[in-house]
C-alpha cells in the first residue's frame, strides 16, 4: 500500500508540529506533538536512554530518529498492512539516508512489513500536505484524523 508522509510546522520537536500520513485514497492519520512529550524525549535523550548518543551536533540525527519512530507508530494504527511504499516529504534534508535506513530496520524487524520503496520528494499540494497543514492550524483538535500517541508508543522505537 502506498503512503505519503508530511510534516507541518517549523520543526518536529516544536510544540504543535504535526506529522501526517495518507494512503492517497482518503485515509489520513496524524500526530500533533506537545511540549510534554518533547521535553520527555529531550530529557531521556540527554540521560542516554536511547540508542542515539546525545550531543548538540547530533540533534538533527535525533530528530530523524524521532521522525522515523512516529511514522512507525502511525503505521501501527492502520489495519491489515503487509507491505508499504513510502513517499516522504523532504522535511529533514541531509537526514534522508538516516530516515531511510532506520525505517527499513524498524518496519522490517518490529512491524514485520515488506518495504517496496522509500522515496523522498516534494509533496506540495497533496492531500497529506493539506491535512497536515489543517491539523497544524487546528487549535481545538476537531479533525477526526488525530492519533493519540504516548511517550511510550514513540519510545518503543527509540530505546536501546
């Protein structure tokens, strides 16, 4: 099944940023970051809880790992998946290879999915781009597309 993935907001680790996924046939799921989860992720990263070693220079790499983890979490909420084709918006330039490698590992080993392709490209004007933006602007969480992820959901793809 083909999925498109987009981030809306200035930075994944900023309050109210949204990561959304669409199957291009009407199914849209998204997760909106909140400050509590962001603070916990950063504190746990600093304390060495995750496989990614902490340093100020590696913050982009850490964001790529969190990005990959949230994608896996969103895919878990979609029923009856055997294989995936991912089109990912170029939100985290210079970390595309890290994301591709991490997703290959997590999707195969933890979610037991076959990966047909992982492609990075511009998704401006697509359903996922539009919905991610709407979710980002939604102040009252009125859209039915939200997935409630906990810190534990995200961390299961980050821990050592």
